[in-house]
C-alpha cells in the first residue's frame, strides 16, 4: 500500500466523508505531516504551512500537477473539512493574508505518528471521545435540514428547497381539500428522484413507466371517483402547458381513469409569471391561498377531461 492509500485509510477510519477521502485530501494530510513516499509515519511533523506549500509538496513528491490557481479547491474540499473535524488549525490571520498558515492539531499529530501501530486504535478511540466523526456531523446536519412529510400514513423526508416545499404543501394541503381519500402513487424529490413510486398500482392503472423525467411531480389516485391527479409543482419551470398535456396524454394513453391536470404554485406572484402559458381545461392551486383553486375554462370544475 502506497502513502496515498495509507492516508486514505487514515481518513476513512477517522470517519471522514467519502469526498474528504479523495486524492487531493490525502495530499493535504501527507503535506501537513511532511510525509514523503519514503518517510515513516512516526516521523510526522506539524509545521505551519501555506496552501502553496501543500501544492508544491504534492507536485514534487507525489507527481501531481496542481496549479497555483487550485488553492481554493484545496481550501474548500480538504482544509475546510479538516478543520471541522479538528484535524487542522489555522494561525488566526486573515485568509487573504500572505502569513495565513495551517498545521495539524497536536491531537491529529499524535494519531498520525502512531498510525498503523499497536497504539493506533487506542489513539483513534481517545480522539473520538472528544470529537464526533465528521461523517456523522454532516449526516446530522443533513437530517436536520430535511422536511418531514407524511404520505399515506408513512413518515418521509424531503430534502430542502422551494420545489420540495411546494410538493410538501401539495401532499399536506391540496390533497386533503381537493383530492380527499386519495393515494399518492408517485412523488419525486430533488435529491432522491423517486421518493414514492407505487409501480404495481401505476401499471395496474395502465401506466407505461419508463423515464423518471416524464412523470409529473406528484400523482394522486382517488379510487372512489376513478380520478388521477397529475400535479406539476412549479417554482421556476414546467407548468401544465399544452405541450406538457400532450406528453402526459401519450404517457397515459392506456390509462382509463379520469385525468385531472393541476399546476401548483407557492404564491400568486409565481402564478402570474406562468399564467399565459397554462393550458385550458386545467386547474391551478396556489399554496399561499390553499382553500381556493383556479379553473381554466371547461364545462366542469375539478373533473377529468
């Protein structure tokens, strides 16, 4: 195992996220400790160094080809996270100062010096008694940032963002009012694309499930009426215009249930931006006025075409 792979092992055992186990992060650890290909880990040091010094070290001793304009990449991908994990510290100067320096913390230095020895695990355990694994810290933050949503009696979480905020409103505000007793057959998430996807029920209704990007944001099915609601949650693109209606009609050409097409907006201001593009005989729901709907012509309100 070469020094880069050994550095990756160090970062992995310490609980660094995958992105902070990349080669660039390994170079930073090796440079901070002064570990050359033929240096033993027990000879590690923690001199104050600049990002410039890290780049030169990696290029000179490990054959990398980083340019000086990659300093910000080193800062954002490695050093920022290493500091969050209590592996490095800075000298307190302004970040744009030529005297700004980093070094390994004393705790990190002690772990590096006993790496792959009998004392290694004991050193890791001692460190983790005082410092949470970075992968757990980041996972906790991500979890806290998720938006809880209850779909058909199941508690799920959307990632944050205006689009998912609107989808959450569709599930929790629109559905009980205008699609009572409906079942959510499909809803996407900006991160987890198919958060809910009842493939069996969709196929039973006659859907031809192929590409995710053809599906509307939310699909509800009201069995007592035999209605399917196709809902686009629009914050910046994708209203129920004539082109979208044709796409959905093609996607559901073998679906016999009645089809209702809805465009959902967070606020009236966004609705006005898209109002001229909306197809006739579709519905509009605005989250900031959840008790009301706008029906675009047609001989009946909130019914299939």
